[in-house]
C-alpha cells in the first residue's frame, strides 16, 4: 500500500513539473518576442515568415541551416526519431528545447514558437 501511495505521489509530481515546464516555455517565448530577441538569431525574415505561417520552428531552422535530422541528432544528443517526432508536432520539455536551440544556434524562445 505504501508503495502505491509513493507511486501516486511521484506521478502527481511529474504532472506538476510538466505543467510548470509548459508555463516556463510559454514565458520564454513571450519574453523573447517582447524583447525582440529573434533578431539576434541571425536568421533571414523568410525563416520567421515560414514559422509564423505554421511551419515547425525546428524543421524550418534545421532546413535553413542545411543540416539533416541525423546531424542535428548528433549535435544535440537527442535520438533522430525524437527530432522527427518533434518536427511533426510532438511536445517536448524545456531541457530538449535548450538542447535544440543550442544546436541550431537560436534562442530557445524561437524553438517553442507556435
């Protein structure tokens, strides 16, 4: 019985952390937009137009940088299948966003842009 309570408490904590991560990602995105940090990304306007038009930010920037999913995978330490899933809309956490942003050389707020 004690073990099931422990597991339940752990699951509740994971859910709380996922919600907190989502709020943090949203805050990073808003802050970057407000402060105009996307300009610092060194990307042409066409990249931002594609993202604003619904393009997946990871895919758009990766293709602009002319790197494959495999190369990005090796650069950021994520599985190639994970990158593929992210590019097709799978959610991801703050740690993953930071890894992708570093590998793509863009602000994390750009990676989590809707």
